[in-house]
C-alpha cells in the first residue's frame, strides 16, 4: 500500500479538528497516534465499562475505532472542504478483545473520485505481545460540501 | 421470519442476565425492549456524548446495538449452557443517525447447528417518525461450554 | 419495501437491453422473470457444469445472479443515460444450492442520489418446495455518463 | 501472514482432486497455479462469454475465483477427512475486470478450530501490468465428515 499524496496541504489539522469533535471518541478514551496520507492509527485503552458479557472489549467499541480509523485514513486524502461518510463496513472478529490497549490501523487500498476502500485491522496489545482482534473492509464516500 | 422455538425454557432469564452483564450496554444507556425466540429489540436514547463529527450518533454506537441485538436474537435459540459469539457482520449506513432514540431490531434468518445468520436493522425514532439508519447482516456462532 | 418510482419511463427496455448484453448471463442460462421499479427477479436452471465439489451449484454462480438482480433492481431507478456499478456486496450462504432452478429476488432498500443499497435473496426451487440459499446485502453506484 | 502447517500430509492431492471435481471451474477455464499451506492462487483467462454489459469480466465470475481460492487456502489446512464450506464473503470491486488473465490470491488470516478467515484479492494481468480488481474478506467453516 503506498504512495498516496494528500490533496489538502492542511490535512493533519483538518483531520485532528474533526477527530476532536467526535464526542464518542472522547467517551471511549480514544487517541490518534498515527496519521499519514491514506493511513491512520487509533488507540483505545481497555476499560471495565466497555465490555461484553465475558469481560472482553465489546465488538461495538472495537468497531468504533476500526471505522473511525478507516474514515480518517480516507479523510486524509480528500481535497479541502470535502467531507467523508461511511457507506458500509464488514468486520470479522478474530480473537477476543483482551489486552491493555486496542489498536486500529487503517489503510486506504483504493482511492477513487467518489469512493474509497479501506482496510482496518484491530489488534490487542498487552504483556509484551500484540494479538489480532478484528479485520475490517470498509467503503467511504467523499462528499463535496 | 417465523416459527422459531426456544430450546432453553429459561431463555428470557438467560438472555437478560447476559445482557445485564454487558457493561458497554450500560455505558451507552441501552435497554432491551423486546425478546422472542429468534428476535430481539434494543433501544438507545441519543446522547451528546455518543456523536461523530457532524453531531449524529456515531456508527460505532449504532453498530454496538445492531450487533448486540443480533447476538441476543441468536442466543435466544441456543440450548441451555451454550454461548454465542459474533463471527462477523456487515453494516450499510442508510441515513444519518438523528432522532431521540435509536432502535435495533434483529431477526434470525437461518438457525444452523453451529452458525446462525441474523438480520439486524436500526432505525431512528423522533418527532413522530421513524427513519432507517442501518442494515446489518451478521453471522453468529453457538459454542457449547 | 415500496413505492419506488422509475425516473426513466423506458426503464424496462433499458434494463432488458443491458441484461441481454451480459454474455455471462447467457453462458449461465439466466432469464429475467420479474422487473418493477426497485426490484428484479432472475432465474437460473441448475446445470451439471455449474457445480462445486459436492455437486451443488457453485457459490460463484449463485453470486452472479444475486449481484445481477441487485444491479438491475437499482438500474430500474436511475435517470435515462445513467449507468450502475456494483460497489460491493456481502453474501451469506444459508443452505446448499440444490434444486431445479435458482431464483434471485432483489429489492432496493435505500435509493440515494449516488448510492443504492439492495437486498438480494436467492432460493432453490424444486420438487414443489423453495429453500433459502443465500442472502446478499449490496451497494450500487449510479454514474452519469 | 505466515507459518501455517498443513495437518493433512496429502493436502496437495486432496485439494487438487477437489478442485478438479468443480465443474464450474472447468466451465470458466480456471487453473490452480499456486498452493501452499494457507494460501492458494487461481488464474482465469478473460473470455468474451464471461462479461457484463460493458465488456468487462462479470463480478460473478470474479467472485467465483476469489471464493474458490479462499476455500482452497482454507482447505489446505484442515485435517484429513474434513470438508470446507463457505459461510459468507464480502467483496469490494476496485477497478473494472479488464485484462488477459484474472488472478485470485487467497491467504488465511485466522485459522480456528471450526472457522477460518481468509483474504482473497483479485488482480487483472495484461500488457505487462497488473491492476487490482477486487478485495474479498471471507469466512470458511471446517466440517468433519
């Protein structure tokens, strides 16, 4: 996956401002730890109030960071003034979301004029290891506003 | 979609107990308002701390209730002692998640020995209308414990 | 699912002409047996040269009719001169594709300006019964040419 | 993606025999050009009788090789006597399927006891270049027979 060029010279500021306006990311305690043209990394510390019935992080929370990372990977490539909407995503859950921090890494694999296809993988980091948790394949739409 | 029979006579209590142990559902303020063999309804009041950058409910929160409703629709059909895991889901976002309450309605469309396929639709209710927000198609796995 | 209005008064002729130009549909022996604004039905007789390793119709052939029905359900709604492309689809296989005829029934569930979301279900008909074979959820894009 | 070990010492023969019994692969002219534990490569020459309305290879044919490659990537890992069924797949179409040969490359990304998750990518080769055509994410189930 390579060689995307940002069309918005201020894409870092634009992405940051949008990310910081997402109240749900704040509620979940998510931080953006990586951003390049066409890719984005988010981290969410595990918390006891984000769990499903077996004490693992809930797939909804995992999806939230996978989708958001995918959205900002795509958003980093749009021209100034454009917006990004999630069209759809599909996610496979690979292992229980167990660990200290969940990490979502998204990469655009196809950047079209209107639609972008993004791969977003979630891993769980903890005790010196990193385990695959989920694999997402998502479609994003660029909207001129 | 019809005519599923619960194999666990105490499926209501089993589902409730599991749902109440999901801390993420509590964090999101989700209530279970419907449960029959093979179907489940969840409701999540809109809240300012669950939003994405445009002020609509975040797709991650929408996914959380769609996936959870799908899981309990499947869980209502398993024999006593079995567990349910989400294998994967795909979700199309149809309209902005705007309204007072988001409602997820899930129905099992195929109940196999090991796998169940579930449709889960999310709508937004408010001002006397109900708007489609998302359509999910999910696969659940029954695990004997 | 209801109440779509065709914007192309000649949508039947336009859809037919497009369908007849799909050589793969001819190769598979597929016929269009239903077409209304926002919906489409295709039928494919089972044939020994369309099978997978267990003698059932191959998921690729099943997908071909599910996707094509979804595409024409969407295509029936576009204005004159527009084209339809498949963006993506997800398909769950529910039962072996065994029977005399496979039937794909597609219905648009959301018709946007650029994107349409379509549900497409495949059943197997034979010996007086009809069995669910596959459930597809697809995204189509309308392109002005 | 790495380091899968085949549990069936005769996996090559077992996979080949199964592949050769798929009449649909013969109908489409597909050849298996790569097989290792956890991965599989299939090639399908473009043909005028496999096309959609714009003269590109039909998404159904592309899906057929993506799904089959995914299935045999998974099948290469099962113990002797087990079978593989496709549970579901999701496919994004990235570019028109235009070229002399379509190539599907599948890799298992998670191998569980019952379920396997497989990535399968299709490219179009021709005129000295190779273009991405489709990205699939699939779930396979291993069945003891």
